[in-house]
């Protein structure tokens, strides 16, 4: 399966000269660019060599490699393997076909005590020859590399003058098996098996199987992305959901021409199915690399911030969490719904900057069990990435245990904890300098905003969010501007860290309704006055020259 003969000790490492690029700074989640950008000479090699130069090879010299199967995935897997062979790796573990969902890769890093993993994905962004690609390095805890490492990788890319490769090492990534090259063992594994086994440890599969055999129906949209094979195996094969439960279950390099982004825009077909009175009982979707989730009940969409809160409040229904949670964390722009649950249960809760990597220390130190973000990510301490199918299985475990519909569970939740009406407005592809000017003008305006009133909303505080990690003390600044109002409403302004074209301004809107009245209002109607108020105060629509957002989630 490898061009070199098995046991061949001859090493044919080449050191090749290269010149640096100045734009290889990893964003919220690794290095993301358009495919043609990655296809520039040595663009991939420089970044991968920088990872090898910076990453400590501890606790072992094992590296995990896999990606979401998008266009260019196979090509880059081949290059990473040949470079790993020349960079002091002793074992490489690759998902068959170059496939590994992000949570599955995180699990393998931990299970195999690897020093890290190289994950090839641009998450929910579209794929294809002119679309997006990404390279991300995860460290030995299984999580995205923290900022000190991503900054060191970036610094290295600015100085790089050579990279190492063993061009003779060519793995046949389609055939499961192990090849021993003497200095290096290459293992191609089933990408699903270890992950499915982990899920069986966390959840009572018999109980969920009984739910399905009692006639419960589900639609899971894999969006032609990486979760197809995982969902077929776990939902249909192991849990007995009927065939056809998994839709768009064959991964495609271009995701069938769609954005593999599980939201109401890109998973509209699933949404429409779920709104039918004779539709399935439960609907869910995941993104390109399998770490995000979308949850829809019959006739009811569950916003990610609400889903996090419901999962936290009900986690004890699932086998892994019967003893309760250690704590809950959410990213700052995520609604405070989960805080209300934590407060009621007497659990510690944390507010971190956007980006899963900020949960890593909290999970490693056992401060929290469950984390979540408004950007459709929920996860727990079983891996160090958010995990789409895990969230779906936790919902199924709760549904199986409570024997109620999604609507009943969510409505009872609001009655008990109140409802945080929430939406995110995205203004995409704004001119970068226009967006940056708006943010710095807004920052300058903050000291004058306190106490001001517009449209009946009075500003309580206006701050630029900075985070001090409670474990390592590191400080991360400028993570979003928060404007809080006296009635508990909040608006956050933040520039996306994952886009590949221009800048995306995200405006996060939240209003709290304690109940027991006013829990079933229309979200957009509820938030409209808040939009008018904040626009009157900071004039964001005029500043960016846009009246309407491109996407509302
Ligand atoms: C990635 C990260 C998430 C984060 C999201 C936000 O998906 O894994 O943790 O919430 O990006 O992206 P943004 O575009 O808002 O920076
Ligand atoms: Zn993703």
C-alpha cells in the first residue's frame, strides 16, 4: 500500500528551498483560504512545515491525519503524509479515504496519545475548485491549538526557508491496514469505528433503539458532508432508525454545490420537512466537518443557544452525565439561556471568546462538562471539539427518557427558566476597511454610550470584551463589543474570524422574557425594537452601508 517496500529502512528525505508567504495567520479555526490560494507554490508545504517546526512531539510521535473530504482533501493528505515522514513522526494514523470528522479526529488524538492532528477542513464553508479549504492543527489534548501555538506557527511561516519531505512515501489511503516502513508506521483506519464506540460508551443505545422501534421518526441531513457515513452507521445501523433517515449521506467534494452549513438558510429543505404536520418527530443536520449541529422538532426550530440550555438542564437523562455536570461554558455572543440553567442547578458557568479552543483549558481542568456556542456548536468533555452527532444523540437520549416531544421539552424549559429571544444578523463581504473602521469608531464611542437611551432602551454598559483564562491567566482582548441595556437586553458587534472574502460583521441580538407570559412571540418581531434602538445609538447600518443582513440565524 506504500510505494516503498515494507520494512525498507532507506529514507529519502529531501530538504527543499521555499520562500515565505505573509498571510498564513490562522483565524478562529485554522488557516482558511480559497483552494486556488492554497494551490500556490509551496503554500501548503510552508504551513505544514511550520506546524512540524513548532509542535512539540509529546507525548508520542504519532500524528492523526484526516479531513472532511472536500475538494483538495486527498491531495493535501498525500503531501502531509510525505512531509510527516520527513519530520520525525513515527506513526501516522489516517482515516480511510482521507476522511475524519473533526470530533472523530479529536477522539483519535486522545485515544492514540498522539502529539496532535492535522485536520483538513473549512467547516461549513462551500467546497470545490474555487471554493474554500482549510488546514488546522490540533494539539495532544485533541483540541484546536491554543493561541500561543497558532501565533508561533504564524511567526514561523514568515521566516520559513525550507521544508522537508520524503517524496517516496505515498500512502494508499483507500485501503485499511498498517504498513511498517521501519522508521515510520502508516495506519489507514475505518474513520467511523472508534467514534461510534465512544458514542456507545456515552449513551444508552438500547434506550434510544427502543425509542425508534416504538415508531419515533427522524430526518438527519448530512448535507453531502462528512457525517454521512457516521450517521448511517450510528443512527440507522446501530440505533435502528429506518433506512432513509439519513439524507444527503454520501460525502461529495463540492457538497453537492451547497454550503454544508446547518442553518435555516442552507438546511431549508430539512426545515420545510420538519414544519409539515405529518413530518418526522425529530430533525437534525451537521456541517462539512461534523462538529456543528442543527436541531428542529416537529414544527419548532431550536436555536443553538436554547439547545445548549436544554441539553445542560437535561443532561442527567443520558448515561454519561447521570451524576450531573461539573459546569457549563458558552461563548460570549451566545445567549445567557445556559447561565440561567447553571444558576438554578448551582453550577459554575463561564463566558469565553468565540472559538472552541477557549473551552480547552476549562474542559482539561474539569471546570466544565458541557460547552456551546450560538454558531451551532455544542460539545462536552469526551473530546476537545464541538460534536454534531454527539449533540443529536444527547437530544435523542433525552427524548427517549422524557417521552415528550421536542416542542413540549422546549416550551417547558422556557416556562421554567424564561426565554432568551436571540438572533444573529450577518452582513457579509463588507469592504474590510469599512468594517474595521466601524469597529474602531464604535470602540471609541463606548465611554459615551453608558446611560444613553434610544427607543425606550437605556444603555447599562458598553464594553469591549476581553477574556482572562482562569487556568493559564492568558488574556485575549477585543473579542466583541457588548452593549447591555437596563431591561436585560444585549447587542454584540463582532467581526467574523472565519471568512475568506472581505469582512463579515455579526450583530448578535438578545432580549429576555422571564415568563410566564410572552414566551411564544415571534423572534424577529421581538428583536425589531432592539435593532432600531441600537442603530439609533451607534448607526451601524449607515456606517456599513447596508440596511438588511445577508443571513439571519
Ligand atoms: C468556528 C469555530 C467556532 C466558532 C466559529 C465562529 O466554527 O470552530 O468555535 O464559533 O468558527 O466563527 P466566526 O466566523 O464567527 O469567527
Ligand atoms: Zn465545522
